């Protein structure tokens, strides 16, 4: 049981290049999320997918697109990278707890992206 | 005003000290409170969660929620160097629905000195 996995771990892009960050979970969770983490800003939600086939914008969606490929996989695409997108990106997935009315999120190890 | 405020620290304490980490929140609809621990260059991991006001204990860790003052605390007893990490508080409405979106504080960096 690997939990949430992310690839790549590190990436350096030039301004204007594109790339896709991959995320997969093996916990049979319905919901998946992409966050970025910047110093002093905490975790900010970029996009989320409540279930397979649905995606919605979070707090900071500009410059990003997502695809929920199937229940396991949720990818984040930067079409034209900008220096402001230099950050650490975390994918997370969510389950229902034992009571059934609240949720816990499980995070991947992160992707460190630098845009020059 | 941010929905969840957290002192970023850093907080440095000697080994064995009692640590108090705190957050405040502004929305009374928030009912579900969590603490995540994040080691350097790792993803956050859930440490504790609670639904209601009062205390919840797990080993050396105690989570406390005071809904009347919208204040969340995490206490660490007999702190160890292995507790050195960033601690993030998080909250959401009890019935978060399918979206399950969490609101995170910015995190407090804790260093426990041996």
C-alpha cells in the first residue's frame, strides 16, 4: 500500500515550458486535491476532484489545468510555466472517517518545481 | 482577514519542554479540526482530529478546541527532537460534503533542541 505517490520529485522548467505533474492513490478514495505550498502562505488549493469525472477550481487555479484520469489518478498541468509558479506541489486524497461525516486528507511527498 | 490564523514561529524549545501551538479561526461553521505534522521536505501527515470543543489526547499530544473563542491548540508533552517539524492546523464544516475542502493555517515551525 503506497498511499499517495507523485512524480516527478523535482523539476526545473524555463518560462513558457509546459509540464504535467502526476498523482496516484491506491486507497480507493473518491476525492483528490492539488495544493501548492509557498513560504508564509501555507497550503493553497489549486483544483480538486470530488469524484471520478468531476473537477472544480480551488483558491488559486489560474495557470493550471487538471485531469481526473480515473479513480486512482489526478494530474496537474502547467501549460506555460511562469516564475510565479515556482513552488512545492502536493497531491492529496480523501476518505470518509469511521463516523461517516468527516474527512481526512492523505498527502503525497510533493514535487519541487522551479521555473526560471 | 484569513479564515485560519497561525503564528509561523519559529518556536525553539529544549527537549522535555511542554509545547503549545495555537490557531484561531473566524467562521463559526467550522466544526471539524485537525492538526497535521510536516517534516522537512515531506508531505503533511494527519496527527490528530476532533469534532467538538474540549480536549482529545493521544499519547504525548493533546488537541484542544474552544469554539466560544474560536481557538485551537495542540500541546506536546515531554517534547523530543523527533517532534521538530512544521505543525499545520486545518478546519472545515462538519458536513463538508463531497468536496471535503480543508482550510489550512500557514503552519508553525517547531525546533526541539537536544
